[in-house]
């Protein structure tokens, strides 16, 4: 197998009738470079890596959907927290799904550096979440968890 790109750069005729013999002649004279075909372990690793990349992208889309659901409920956690899926954010999301609406209680779940932003968290967590939004949030969080397990595997 040869890479087709260099063939276009080599002057000469390129008709369907004589194409195969012409390419073979070019190859015999060393004018074409063979295509790189990785060995089987590398091909398998590429396949696994590509699948993992897809799962990461899908997980990122799900996280964006969660943020959209939260913003639809007027909860602006992303404006205060840089990572809304860390330990604090996940604890808040789980409590929102369970029905907790008090922003002070939700802000109290913050740990680490986010705890220092308690005063900014309370107004960011004031919102009105409906039952349908809790359902969507629960479904999306389950989907994110499945993706996380697959990515880790």
C-alpha cells in the first residue's frame, strides 16, 4: 500500500486504464513511499484510545446538559465553582435530586477551596427546581457515572 497524496505530485499520466501499471513502475523505482501500517498492538491501542476519547466527549456533553438543567432552574453553580463535577458539586447535585432547596444547606456541602466561597455560593444556589428538572438531573448524573466507570476501565 502506498500513500495516494504523493502520487498526485509525480508528473505523468493518470488514467484508469494504465494507472495500476504506472503506480507499480513508480514503486519499483522508489518514487513512492509505502503507507505506514502500524503493528497489531498499536492498532488495538489506537482503537481503545479512540473509544475512550469518544466517551470523554460524551461525558463532557452530559456535564454541559446538567449545567443547562441547573441554569434552567436558575441555579448558577458554574459561576462560582470552576469544576462543577468535583466532590462539592456532586454532593450538591445529589442533594438537589433528593429535593433539597435551601441554598444555605447546599452551600454547606462545599469542601476545600470552594468552602471559602460560601458567601458567593448561597446566592448562586437560589433557584426553583421542578420535578421534571430533578428527574433530568438524576438521569444525567447516572449517565455521567456510567461514562466515568467506562473511562476508568
